C-alpha cells in the first residue's frame, strides 16, 4: 500500500467520521455534562467497538452481514431502539439528576459508546463496502486491512475528543438548571429521531 493510497483512505474515513450523527451527539452530551475523564472513556469505548468490527472484517463476516438484508435490518432495529431508549432517558431526566461536570462512573460512558458502536450500521457499512476498495488486490491483504482499521480507529478517537473538548468549552452555559433541562430535551429528541429513522428504515 502506497502513502497516497493510505492518505486517500484517511481522507474518506475522516469525512465519514466527522459527519454529525448519533455518536458525535452522544459525545457532545457527555463532554458538556460530565468532563474530560468521561470524554476519554467514551472515545475508548467507541474505538474498541470499531476494533471489534475490524475483527469481523478479518474473519470475513462484515461483508456477509452487510449483504444480508435480514441481518442489517435486525442491526438497524437494535441500534435504533437503543438510541431511542437513550433519548427517552435524557428527555425524562431532571436537570439535577446528573450535574454538569459530575463524577459519573467512567465505565458508564465506556459501555454507552461501545454498545452504540457495535449496533451502529454506519461503521459496519463503511468497513464492509468502502474499506475493501482500498485494500490492495495483491500483497499482504491482512496487514493492509489492519492498517486501515487502525487508521479509522485513530481518526475516530481524535475526532470524538475534539467534539468532547468543544462541548466542554460550552459547559458553563449549562450551570443553570433550566439550560440543562432544555439541553437534555434537545439531545434526547435528536437521539429519538435518529433512532426512529434507523429502526424503521427498510433499505
């Protein structure tokens, strides 16, 4: 794999990763409400979830799942229901239940990100359809695939930390209970919308 080949993949991966979606929204919510340690835990959970999908690639399972309409629909439904559940929890939570910069367990943020990653069809579809385009047809396919997956994981980790840092900068706006209440409702409604579209999608 040439340097230009790798750079082309990195550019496509970065565009896919930074596009606003439920993962970035969850990170923004985590960063604004809980602080640096939870941001890092969330990013690690997401990256390890992506790594698991990478293992599926090397086992040849990702393309099978992507090409199976039934399996993709099950995955979409599970991911959509999970996002809606998170959204409903946010909408119903009181402004003082989880104070800004509160000391929630880091494992909570880690689990949320990990489960979101493995139930999100977006990275699975990317790994199953886009990534193989950049794997050389000859040579060490396993090594090239591993390098591309690690590149995707690194870009995702950096991107999520940037999203989290931006959210942390605006955390001061959420010190008022009313502001936290509306922030939770906005985040929750967005997650419910994302989840509903994902769960009901048929193509």
